[in-house]
């Protein structure tokens, strides 16, 4: 869930150097490396001629805005709620109802029929029980400012998608009637940062856990499991009081596509239960389509039930998030 500037720059440069194939469906996606290869292979096997251009979510977002008057993509796949909400607001997408959308739960359907979500990614609060006994573990994100957790958790860079999402999940607990953060919310973040090990890179984050300094992980679910595996330690996920932020990756057809029929066919294929279940089997990601989840491996189904989702209106938050993060960078971090 973190962006690599070097990788992103290289990917964007490569993308710019590759001319669009007239008959190929061009898809912009942050799904890189092994995932991109799998998507391309599966799409080809299903008869879809696609060109998948990958980069970090932030870079793709900027590129899509820059290309607004001359769009190069036909489909956007795998960008998170806030990014998809802002791109929709800019008029980049067009309405289309996929064949699988009728069975999709309401939180994962765009009210305007443009954006549909297909995966769920909890941003979790977890801990290492060999370092922090169960009885002493935090029960809520709001517990982290307690004195006993000082120096026991890590906050990463605000450029990291994971960090942005759990900070947003905290701040929405302090909104006033106008949807603005109350002073108590900023006071809480002051204490949250003062209590934390604050890092700017992934190596420093991992080192905090290797050294034994940190025992509480604020991370996306897959990242939590990967870190625990790398450390060869057991980790427990907290079903946090007040809920856990859950982000979803979305799919939409660009308003300016010249391959509308092909785009619709790809969208129908990609979000279908069989494809989502196959992806879940390969990568452990939990689909939001009930039929797909039912066809997924038992471990994926269990992980999908680990936490209760925090109610968050990502569309409402999206236009405000950058301002919140700027304030954090300038006044708190």
C-alpha cells in the first residue's frame, strides 16, 4: 500500500513511451508486478485484448487529471474510494451497470452508476501478543493516546495510502454538523503523533518492530500478515470499538473511451464471481460480491469477518482529505 517514487516514475515514463494499440483496451491500474501479470494473462485467456499500464495510485490519479481533455485510458481499475470519488467529480467517468452489480451490497455501488467496488481492504489495528498481553491490548483506535502505548506503534508517511486512510478514519470521529473536524480531533492527533514512533520509509517501520520497540501495527490487513510472517511472530487483529476503516478498490469506464463495447465486456468479466474468486484464491484479497466471497477459500472468508467496518462516507471525505493531510504535515507531524 506504499508508493515507490522510483517505481512510479519509471512506470509512468514507460507508459508514456508506449503508443496505444488501436484495438487494445487501455487500462490504468495501481495493481503492479505479479498482480498485473495475472490480470493480463487471465484477461487474454478470456478473450480480452488489454494493455495494462501500472503505477502508484497517486501518480495515476495525477495522470488521469492531466489527460482529462485527451483521455488515453478506457478503464480505471483498482484505485481506492477517495480517488475514484474525486475522478468522478471531475467528470472522467461514464455510467454503466455491470451484469454482476445487481447482487453487490449498497455500500459498494456508486449512486450515479459510474463506480463499482470489487475488493475490500481493512486498515487494521493489530498487536503482537508475545510483546503485549491480550488484556493490555488496545480495544479502539482512540486508545492509542494512552500513556501505556507510548512508543509502541508506528505512524508512517502521510504519502502512504494506508496512513492516509487510518488518519481519515480517526478524524471522521470528530466531525461537527458541517462535516468539519472539531478542535478535539486535532488535539487527539497531536497526542497520537506524540505517542508514536514516526517514520518516513518502510525500512524504518520494519526496524521498529524487529528491534522490539513496537508491538502495535497500524496497517492494511495483508500488510499486517506479511510483516508478522517476515518477523516470524504471531499477530492478532483487533475488532476495534467504533469499527475499522475499510477501503474498497473501484472500477469505472472512462467518459472519453473509443472502445465502449470492449470496456463494458471487460467490466462484466472482471467483477464476475468466478474471476473475483479466482483472484481471492491467488492473492488472498476478499471480494465484496457475496457470490464471489462464497466461492473464495475459507481463509479469505474468515478474514472478511475479522472486523466490523467503520461507517465512513468516503465520497464526502474525498474533497477534504488533502486539506486535512496538509494540516497534519504543517502543524502536527
